[in-house]
């Protein structure tokens, strides 16, 4: 019996969660588990960015700023003002959401390169604030003393427990995104990606849908930011600069535009990649650029699309044999 679309998404998400929860038992030590946690955090942001870029066709080169806003907001709220961690997390996600709502109004009126430059400028401005507002953010030296995550009386002190939490969060974000793209709103986002004029002629509110997906993607980045801050207990502006925004774009393109699963694959791959590039630290940005160019040339639809083509080819050969 064929499951309805939402049932298929739930079944895929449940299988994905089981696979994620099994990963720690295959790793040689907890160092690799910490890489997996960072990979899951990056995947949450990449999925949100793919909703914006891959499905709605809106470019953003400043998404690292929303990641940083969430991290710094919860850090300051929980350390300087002594607020409970859930309150600090809510403030972090809310700040990223509100800032995105304000920025979206003028920014999303632009298109193409102009939109990319506007989001790039926003990201640079936020990065400068993180560096220069020393009294609030600690400046280039970073912000220390952030408490470890504790929710409902349980403190996530071990990497294993934090990884399990991230597995659940990432699965929820994937399921939310899959269901969204199958909804009326998702179809409207796809339509405006193809042609804004055609979508408008069909009654799609272009401005409202653009703002919605921009704010949603920023909120997911803010969520990742608060989880990142309470995981490491230390944050610094270098983690939220232009370089990381470029990495996020590469994750989306490498995994596959308009593919939720591709975003996850791209994020996990590019999070692990720096471990293989430690000896080439000074040229890592060139490596990311090369990956982006090669992907566009040889895998225009990303890893997800390449795997899909390979699967179809295998099935055709199997059917003719």
C-alpha cells in the first residue's frame, strides 16, 4: 500500500533518526562525535538556506549573521542577565527572526546580484558589530562562560547526549521542511522561483512568500546558533563571518538545490572536509571555491541529483538485463 505524501515523509524522517542515533556506536572516539554535532548544526542552517535559495530562488550571502545573532543573544541573556537557558534560547531565536523580518522588507525587493550584495553587506555589518562591541560581545577574543544546555531539569553534559538532541532537532527540521514543500506554501515558493510574474498572475503574494521563507530560514539559523553557543560554551566573531556564509552556500549547492536531503548531505560532508584539509589551512577558502565550481560544472543538481541519476541508470540496466 502506498503511503500518503505526509506519511512517506514521516517514515523517511523516522528512518533517518534511527540512522543518526546509531552513528555514535560506529565511531572510534568522542572527537568524531563532536564533528558530527557540528555537522548536524550546519545541516539545520543548510536546510533553511536551501528553502530560501533552492526552492524560492532567493540568494543570501549573510546567513552566518543570523547564526551569530542567535548565539550571542542567548549567551548574553544567560550569563550577563542570569536568565534561564530556555528563555535565553527563545530570545536568541526571536532576535534572529525579528532582524530577518526587518531586513527582508527592503532587501527582498532586489534580485540577482543586487540581492546577493545586499545580504553580503548585512552579514559584514553584523560581523563588524560582533568584533567592535567589545563590552557586549567580548570582541575578537570571544565570549566565554556560556552555560551548558539544560532543559526540563536534564543537563546535556556529555557529547553523546548532545548528539542525540541534535539528531532529534535535525530530524524535526527535515520533516518540517519536507512537509512545507509539499504544502500550498511550498508550491507557491517553487512557482515564484520559476517565474515571479507567472506566480503573481496565479494569485501568489510574492512579497509575503519571500519574506516568510527568508524569516523561516533565519529562524533555523538562529536555532542552530543558540544550540552551538550552549554546546561549546564559547563563541567568537570568527565563527560567524563571511567565510562561514560562503561555506553554507557551498553546502547547499554541493548537496543539491531544492533538495532537503541534499542539504543534509552537503553540510555533513563539508563539516568533515576541514579535518582532511588541516595541512592546507591557508587555502581552505580556495578549496571551497573549487568544490563549488566543479559541482556547478559536473554535478549541477548536486550530490542528491547525481545519486538520483545513478539510481535511475542502475534500475534501467537492471530492467533490461
